[in-house]
């Protein structure tokens, strides 16, 4: 199971904001100046990288988060179901 974020390398412009905000230093820039998960075991899933990325190039899968926290991930997509039929 992947613990770190998913990186869309096509969208990443290599600004380094995510690397700077990562409190556990799980992210780094590669030789092409693109972000990668250097230490996935260090990722605490705090989502700071995802929230700060101006290019929306980083995401954390909610299903994986639920599984990492002992759930089965089935809570994904259930937040706004009350409004779905309206």
C-alpha cells in the first residue's frame, strides 16, 4: 500500500513549495526539478503538500488513508450524499 502522496509529474512545475512545507521531509526534488516521494514511510498524510501545491499536482487517496487508519476506505465519497438526489 502506498502511504505517500500521488504526484502528477506532468502538472508539477518544480516550485518546491510542497517540499518546503512537508514537516517530515518525505518529499524532495529530483534531477529534473520535479517533486517525488523520497521517504514514503515518513509521510504522516497531513495533506500540507496537497493543500499548498499551486498546480494541484499532489493528491492523497482517501481510500488508502482509511485503510492506513484501520478502516476499509469505504467512507470515501459519503460526505455530501444527502444532496445527491436534488
